[in-house]
């Protein structure tokens, strides 16, 4: 049994909605695809994963991939599977999807160019946001950051990383979900707010130490997010 686990957290490449927010109102969010730029970022993320595995001597056969079921995340995960794990057998190339990794639902604010603009045109929502704070605020018909943190925490606990049961795991998710995963693994005080962003196609690596019940950023070369 391995004594520690390497965790790779990847935000999907740029989606068509990241490029043009009006896309959110034109199709179901789970079906929003990658843009052409996003596909390039997916390739870049795969290269980072591959470099990290080579640097640390990680056998691709030991890697497991988890992904949000949303199209933009799943397509990014597929690129990582094919480009970073191309030597794995078909049986081990399964991408495991989990709804616990989906993005925060921004509710009625989703149709605005920015969250700040939404608050600017909704005085009552602005009052609630200021009263409750970024972590607890829940937009109408949406999730709070704390909601996302709770469900990604459940995802982590179900994987038993802190028991050292897996050597290398790749997780492809979304902006807030990625940030909440990092906070859960390293420092719960470091929750995201509505100003922090995990870059599209961004990759970060962590080492989980079961005996310490915590994770820390992994060593070079893949320990910085891809811009």
C-alpha cells in the first residue's frame, strides 16, 4: 500500500461560455463545450500532467482519472487520458465521473457579465451578500461556496486518499470546485471568494500525507498553475 498519494487538480480548458457569457442562456450548462482555445489548453494540461509523472517516476498504469460529468470537463479529461496516459491499458483508462465535482450553480447571476454587475442591479442580493459573506452567500436558485466545499469534501473522503490507498489521482473539475478541493486538501481557511479564479486549463499538484492528514503542494516541475 502506498504511503502517500499524488493528486493532480485540473480546471477544464476554456469553454465557449468562458469566451462569451451569453452562451449560458443558450444551452444547458452541462452541455457547454470547450472552445478552440480550450482544446489547446486541454493539450497543455495533459503535457503538464505527463511531465509531472515522468519527473516523479509515476507509472501511468497506476493513475486514476476523475471528472465532472459536464462536457467541458469530460473532454479535458479525455485529452489527459489520451495524451498523458497513452501507454495505459484500455481497462485502466476509464474516466470516473462524479456529480460531486460539478461547478457551483450561480443561479440568477449566471446571465450577467459579472457577479459585481449582478449585485449592482439587485440591491437585496447585495445586502445578503454583504451580510452573509462570500462563503455562505447563496444566490437565488444557486449554490453557496460552502455548498461546493461540502460536496468536494465528500468526494475526497470517499476516495480514502488520507488512508494512502491510491498512488496518483487526476481530478478534472471547474473553477470554484478546483479551489474548494485545494482548500479541503490543504487549508479550509483558504476558501475561494467571488474574486479568485483558477485559470482555465490550470494544473496544480499536491502530495497527500496520510500520517499528517493533510496535503501540500507537490515538488517541481508541475507545481504551478498553467496560465
